[in-house]
């Protein structure tokens, strides 16, 4: 019995070691994804201050707000087209597709640093978004299908800690290098993740679940599965719209408020980068706690309801009452971790939940479709905020209004299947 026990323990230890290797590989790709996508919010003002005049447009506060929102919407539309990568992952494998997505977003992020007009910059942002959006559709099913059931939920929840880590890294790099290399040099750093793609292709095996017989895509939209598919897509639309229409604007709000109060541009830029660190600290805590919270609260759906309402209340309170106050910036930094906990930490729930809603043969496309359709609808958010900010003369009212999207999303939660008591589907 002791020898059998030792053998079982050895097999379990080897399995765990392999699982964590897959986890860190997927985590690294997702972290660098967050880094690349996070760069934009810290260089928005600097980049458009250069590119707008080069395109024959005056770099006024209103124009920076409007074009900044439209450019991010274009980036998100690139994300939305990334459902292609989910389809590809179901056909040629999770690992190979993951590598292709990393190469794509690395190259086109670096190309953003070479843009000479707003139009060219928009094209490169679209292509970078196309690559970034595919990383989740390939990497998350890869993790779910490569690790034992007993640690799957924990690792899936923790996978999203990569996003705040990447965003924090972007803030720190912006804080340390932007004054010396400018916004173009900062984008050029985005080519570095390409090396990770080469490493992953050489070292990671395909999970056995990825080798199952192919199934028709139409099965995602028929019968009981259709409710979960559309429920997942609508939930993702609301949380993406909510995140990129609120938390995304924090650095810009900080810069605008400090400059209006007489602060130097360099100080305002540094404080904006620091705001990203505070926000992502709260996101990191939310992601770490998510596997535990889903068990404590009693299911995926109940957790979603709490986070939707928490995001709404926090956004309205911060933007309508904290920021307009005379000491608004000091108070804002105290509340940024809470804002990040709800608006961005919720994505850890969907890193756990979405792959559970789809069969293995269509897990890549199903998860990618939900995320991508959400991005299509959510892509309108930054543009709406930018236009509303130009209309009302500032961001607080605009962001508080669009935060009502979380109320719209509550009915969508009820459509998706509760999976907390289920094993991962074959």
C-alpha cells in the first residue's frame, strides 16, 4: 500500500508540475497581452498631441477626447474580429494558435510607434487588437484542458491576475521611460513578447481535449446551448463596455484634472501612470480571490450579480462625488483599488466560467465568440464617453451615465447555465 501510495503521489506531483508549467506559459502570454493593451491609456494624450496636428487637426482637449475614444473603439473592433482565433484553435490546436496571436500583437504594437498620422495609427491599433484578442480564446481553453480537475478552477481564476500585472507593468514602464523615449519608444517595446511565442511553440504539448472530433458551429446556437452562448456574449458585452468606458479613462481624467488645477504636464503624466498601479492592485486582489469567492457566494451567477452591482455603485460614486471634490485626486487614489476590484476583477470569473459553458470541440470558438461579440458591442463605449465628455465639458458625468450598462446586463446573467457543480465538459 505504501509503494502504491508513493507511486500515486509521484504521478500527482508530476501532473501538478506539468499543470503549473502550462499555467505560467498561458499566464505570461496574457500578462504581455495586458502590457501591450495597457500602453495606450498612458500615452493617449502625448500621442494624439503629436498625431492630430500631423493630420491637420487641432489638438484641443475636446478633439483628444473624441479621437482618443474612437481610436480605442477601433482597437476593440480588432479584438472583436479575433473570434477567428478561437475557430482556428479548435482546428489546428491551442498552442500553435496561441503562438500566432502573440506574434501578431507584438509586431503591430511596435508598428504603432512608427505611425505618422491618425489614420495609420488607427490601422496598426486595429491589427494589434486583432492579435491581442485571440490570446484569450486559445490560452484559456489550453489551461482548462491541460490541468487536473481538482486545481482547474483555482488556476483558471488566477490566470486573470496576468492582466493587472501586465497593466501595472505598462504603468511602471510608462512612468520610467516615457519622459526619456517618448510615446513612440514606449510602443516599440511592445515587440518583445514575440520571443515568448517562439518559446511556447517549442515547449508546450497540445491538450488531449483539443484532439476531439470537430463539431458544427451551428450547435452553439441551437437547443439549450443557445441560451448559454447568447448569455455569455451579452454578459461579456456589458462588462467590456463597463470596463473600457470607466476604468480605462482614469489616467486621462487624472491628467485633465491636474493640468486644469495648474500642475505641470510631467507631474500629471506621472500621477496618471501611478493611478494605473493603484487600480490594478485592486484588480489583482479580485482575481486572486475569485476562485474562493465563487465558492463562498454559492455559484457563478450569484458572483456575477454581486460584481455587476458593485461595479455600478463604485463607478457612480467615484465619478459623480469623488472626482469633482476639491481634494478629488487624493480621494480617487483611495478608491481606485475598489474600482479595479469590481470592474476588472470580474473577468477572473469569466476565465473560470466561459470555458465551462462549451463542449471541448467548440470551446475555443464558443469562448472566443462570447468575448468577441462582447467587444463589438463594448467597442461603442469609449467613443460614447469621448463624445459625451466633449458635450458636457468633462468625463465624470459621461462615465457615470454609461455605467448604467451594468443594470442592462443583469438579465443576461440568468441566461447562462450554472456550472459550479459540474466537471469540465468533453
